[in-house]
């Protein structure tokens, strides 16, 4: 693989696009000198914004895409009529070989639907999953699925486990990741049939990582395992709950130090420690959810992030390309022969 990596950017996706996309690209190119970008969006506006970012122009190519994907657009509608959108054209650039990966902060459902249609699934994978990583007491933990698949059967959960293990090795650099299935208890008798059957399958598979069994919700922030596997409904609820709890705690801390004069004085002495805490829990450091299981690198940035957060999402895509995440996943799936595990498919509602 060439040292140069090219990332396609949906410049019109996100709450503050295209500003955060262009500014984020400039931050990312300073972090990763070997990266180049293809920006898709309103050509005139993008050219003006790129010109304002010092040093960026020589690292980007701008391609006109007159349409964007609305935040409330239905994926089915976009798939039928969204070929001229910046999101579709950015994904298509990966398919055509013009880019090594794509990053978008746009409509999640539309992005996944387009990516599945254009890039297709990796051989042996039934369903792509949304994966990301979070800070824990022990470091960082990967979690999937975060919303792509509301209902899952045992094969889906096994696939997620394999994909999460590869993500942990590729992005987090963990040599032998531990894997746990999220359940209502650690006992083998707990959970539904899909969880129990998936656990049995994982015990029988020669996984690259180590399957440790069931884990509970409080094991996620504790960092009990490196990869937490669950269905998309549960994973999305857990994600949003964690994000809301973090915001609540930050609000409580701010309120506490505003209560009195002496509290404000105490904050002055503790500011350095609180700055470290704020940096450690900064959601921008963990921005960038990977659509695992696609035959191409596709990363979803949080729609409400800023330029720093978008640059982090770009970094996730770069790492997946640089360290061959998809190639590793394809090799692992082929070796494990998942076709022998295929149960009756479960349809999303």
C-alpha cells in the first residue's frame, strides 16, 4: 500500500457543515502528514473555506455535489434518489478507488444504507455493525452494535464479537483483546436464547482474542473487557445513557463550584486536576464510529461535533486503512468459516 492515504469527506453532512469538515481536515492533515482529502459539496463554498485554512489547499481536491442529505431524511428515500448528494458521491469515491475511506457527520441511517448499497458487505458478514470506543477505568473499550441492528440472532452477535476484536487490535492496539457479551447477569443461565447460543458458539470458536463470557452494564465503564458486544437497541441506549450521565456530572461539578466564594477559590487550586479530567472525558477524543463489516472503510462522525472532533473521526478512518483493519477482518472471517454457524435470519422491525 502506498504511504499516501486519501480520505473522501462528505463536506455537507453535520450540524455545522461545511465549516467543521474543512477545519477538521486541516487539523487532521497536521496530525497525519501523509493524508490527502477529496471534499464533496458545494464547490464554490468549499473553495472559499479551504482558502481560509492556512496550508490546506495543496492537500485537498474539491468535487462538486449540489445536493445534501437532510438530517431527517428517510434512508429508503435517499437510497432511491440520493445519487447526486455529497454523501453518496463520497462513498462512491471509495468504491471507485479514488479514496481509501470515507467520513461523514451526516444522517446515520442514510449513510449506512448508502454504504451497504455501494460498498456491499464483506464476504461472510450478514450485518454490518456500528462500533466505537469509550474511556474506562482501565483505558478504552470498544462497544458494538450501537444502533445499526435493533434485533440480532446468535450469528450476528458472533460476527460483532469478531469485528470488535479486530477493531480493538487495529485502532486501540490491544494485542489479545478480551470479549464479553452484554447481559443482565454474568451467570450462564441468564439472558435470552440468542445470547446463550452466541456464548456457546464463541467458546467453540478459535478466536484471535479471548471470550470471557457475559458482562453487565457496570462492567463497561470499569473496563472489565476490551470489547463489549450487544444488539443495536441495547447498545444505543447504553451509549446515550453514558453520554447523558457524563453531561449531568459535568453540570453538577460546575454548579458545585459556583455555590459560594470559597468553592470558587477551591476551584482555582484544583483547576489543573479538573482540566485533566475534562480532557480525559472529552467526547471529541472518542468521536468516530466505524461501520464494521462493509467492504470499505466508512466512519460516522457525531453530527454535533466541532472541527477537533471531526479530525478525530478522520483519524479513525486513517488508522483502519493504515493498519489494514478490513483485510484483517476478512482473513479472520474466512479462517473461522462462519457459514457453518448460520441460523435462521432475524429481520429488523
